[in-house]
C-alpha cells in the first residue's frame, strides 16, 4: 500500500432482499480481504444452515440477535484495503424502522451505494435511501442495479431502472450519481468486469470506488476551527508560556499570519503558529488535528470558534434545521434540549415543527406535528446563546447539530442546518 | 490531484487525536486501559501527540491477571517512567483473594473472564468516568458495532441494542453518577494500519512481538508459551520454536505463530500476507461464536 493512499468511507443501503450483505461479502471476498479462519467459520455456518456453497452474506453478520433473526440491526463497520485505497464501510440496514441507523452511517460517508433489485426496479425503499443520501449530502451516489443474472443481463432492464431513478431523483440535490449493473451473487461487475454484459462500458464497482475524486469534496473556502480544548503546560521549561488552542480544522485553510476572529466574542488577532507534535506546519486544512497559537493573549475556550476575519459564519439563535428524530420517546412539544454544535453546547427549544416529510412519498405534511422515532422534519430551534453556523450543504461539520435529552442523557435527534 | 488531502494514516491519526481531546474535554477523570499490547501502546503514543507540549493527561490503568509475560510488565514500567504518567493497577489475584471471583478449573482454565470484575472494581474505586481502550472494529464481529464513545450502565454493562447514535463527529459523553464510558480512538484502524503506524512513527513495542526462540506447546492450533501456569496433559510436549506473538494477552491464552520476522519491517510484511485473523490465536475468543459479545456485554475491554 502506498503512503499517499486515501481513505474512503462509504455506506451501503438496501434490505436483505436486495442482496446488500451478499454485495459486501463479495467485495471483501473478491478483494481478498477475508481471512482463512473467517472463511472457514462462514463455510461451517453455511453448511449447518443448508446453503449451497458459501453464503457470502454471513461475512457481515455481527451480533447474536442478528444471527438469530437473520437481519442486521445496527450500523456495523467493515474494513478493506486495496493497493489504491483504504475503505471503511458503514453497513446499515434498510428496513423502514431503521432510518436512524442509515442517517448515522451516512453522516460521515464520502459515497453511498444504493442497491436496486433489477427485477423490481425503483421501489419506495430506493427513494427513501436516496432521499437520506441527499439530505446528508453524501457527495457521490452509486446506484448498483443488482441481480442482473435474474433478468438475463438485459440492457433494457438496466436502462429501465435508470429512467425510473432519474425521474424521481431530479428533485434531489446529489452532485454525482452513477449506475452500475451487477450481480453480487455471481460476482459480475463488483470487483471483476462482467463477461455477461458487454453492453456496459463503465467501470466495475470496486474500480469506481478506488477512483472517485474525493479530495475536492471538502470545503476549502470557509476557514473554521472549533476549539476543543486549551493546551497550557504546567511546566517550568521553555513551554511554560505556551497557550495552544487544540482542535481539528472543520473546513478551509489556515496559515500563520492569517488575520482571525474568535467567535462569538469577536476578538481579533493573528495566527502565530500552527503546531503538531513534530513541530510547526505552514498550513492546516480539514481534517487535520492541530494546535493554534495567537499573537495576542485572548480568553478562548472550548466552544469558541477561530475563523478567518474576512469570512465569518452567521451567529444565530434562531436556526432552521432538517431534523431526524432518533429516540423511542417522541419530542416533547416545545421541549427543551441540550444542543451540540461542533464543540459548543447550549440549551435549545424546538419552537415549531414546520412540516414532516413522508419518507415513502417524499411529500410534506404540515398537519402532523409529532416527532417520533425515524421522523424527518423541518423545525425551528431557538438557542440560549448564538451558534456559529453554516448551511449544512456548504459545510457538513459546522452545519450539523445533535440534540441531547437532559433527563436521559441520550442523543435524541440529529439536525442539518438549512 | 489537490495537495489538500491527508493520506489514510494521517487521517486515522487526526481522527484518534480528535477523539482523545474530546475525551479530555468531556470527562473528569479518564484513564487509558493499558495492557502492554500494541494497540494500547499506539493509543498512548497518540495521547502523547494529542496534548503536546503538555504531559499526557491520562493515568494508565493495567488489569494485572498475575498471568503476565514478564516482558510486558517491564515494558509497562519503563513507559510509565518515560511519560511521567500515573499507573493504576487492578489485581485479579486480589479479587480472587477477596472472594470477589473464583478461579476457573481444568486444563484450559484462564483468568480472562475474571478480569471483568477486577476492571469494573478498579474503575469504580478510582472514579474513572471514561476508560480509553485500544479496541478496533476490525478485530471481532461484536466490536464492529462499537461507538467511539460507548456507554456503560452502572453495572458496567454494554447494551449493544441500545447504543447512542453517533453522527458526524459529535460525541455525547453525558452520563449519570456511577455510569461510565469506554472510548475507542483507534476504532477505524485495522491490524495492518497499526503496524504501518508503528513502523512510520518508530514506536517502541515489547520484544514479544518480534520472532524469538521460546519453549512452547501446540494447543488449539497455536503455540502456547511454557510458563509456571501451564498444565500439560500426557499427549502434550514442550518444544523450542522460533515464534512471535501477534496479540498479547495473558501468557496462558496467547498463542504464538512460527515466524522469522525480527524487525518491524518484516512484521509489517508478514502481517500483510497473513491469511488468518490475529485473534485466531486467542483461545479466549474460541470458546463460542459469541464469546466476545458475551464478555463485552458484561463489561469486558
């Protein structure tokens, strides 16, 4: 593996019937990421369950309950590496009740794989998955039209699905959509090019994943640095006056000498140095973890944000977000919650539910105001102090929030700033 | 291609440093669970980098089963001295002496499961509200579902079906008195990533990871080291082999593999060609298909 190889995170959406587990098993198996003892265990289980050959889906089975029920119940992470990239798969279930898991897996993904059964074409679930991918602003969507072996590898069947898909997806904001005809079961166009579909000129799935251009997906314009903690050594050596603001660059590029403003206080200064363990660096960009020192001594702490003075986020106490409810208990009407935004935390109230989205029809419902588990809605939130927010579509880090219920400490909702 | 991107190791490192700083910011009294194995060594190294030029702000907690490799203990003590960090030891022997747990019986008896009680007792005694572990999601299927911030109830138990959703990088470490968290900064690393990182950063690791001659016995498909705790049956025979260990646990349950890899470079090369998972040599994971999940639910590492 080369030293300059990148990491690509992708999510897979689809139900058991779409062959999602089989697809992941196929990717792992054909890219030689399965170890002998794992293979042996899966062969034994396959035999015990009376399957012919190796049931590839078993590679991704995790917890005891799932193995018993034969379904995936949570987000599970898988890893594999090719000579070109390291991959992290967030494997999420496709059932309707598990929207929250899909949203979770999608939140950090560079790419989404959406599976469609070639026999059934676009179904409600396809729309739901695509909607979530666009809501979470996953930059690249790869629609895999699976089970091509069951439709005689027909180009017409493939084109029909593309047509159906484009008809409904035209309303969604996705920057890059591709379509690949595959058979996860038989291995067509997953890792190896299929000999059964000469009419398909594009690349197989793995090659597509290896070559997606992802470094331009990050926001390099708006310099944002949420402060996680302050580094002040308790020593008497040369570091005794050191005061570094530790954090991870959310977006943009910082350089020593930059004029910066600390939000929300509004104090201004210049960057003196950007430090990592090995020494000073000339620039810092997302997602680098660094420590920033300033020319002036300013009172800065966790929750503050260092930004470039000529490009500041909008501090706001009234924010509109697309909210996904994640908890078994519905939202309390005009309920108060803790809101987390980068390293900042405030109290917030859900002032108004503007509309709910029926994720099967994608229609808006302005009548039903109750936020239940897996509901996606547009809401208005009021916070006790201003948050330094950017729209989510411009910045996935400074445009995202979670809500925490003080009574249970649970994370009850996730939101994307409109 | 734009120059503004990180390679995979830099991105993993940056993510881990971010997690460690979140732990420091969100908890009162976090500690690193230090086993002397490569993963907890890497986590400790990352903590050193995350808080530089401050001293590492976590104490190191070691659950001592009494069935240690002597090399591990020496390594631990040297590292503590170098870092100037505080060491907390939870002793399984003490838990046995106090009657908190009972020793397993039989040829394959280990103190592996007994560690859970000692670990939870030590967390309670020292009021640790976040125990930072070197667990990786690629290690084992139950670990594939772990969060970066993983909640434990007031009995120290993990409920895999009721985990807090973890979105973006917004970690929620809120908890009630008596509850604690486990944090896993290198969740997204694979065994290969760990070795490549050790190589790149030139991190010191115990000599046990390098090929060396050792008295061993063939048991459950791997070479179990001879020690005062080993009970042989009639069919078993002690032999001398050139071996190394891929993971380090108790001396009673950690199997070695035959190898000539005596440098980090050779180990990295060997690992990349491996066709068996690293925990394949750990008899604690072989007891049943869900043995890791069952132990984790109770509060295991």
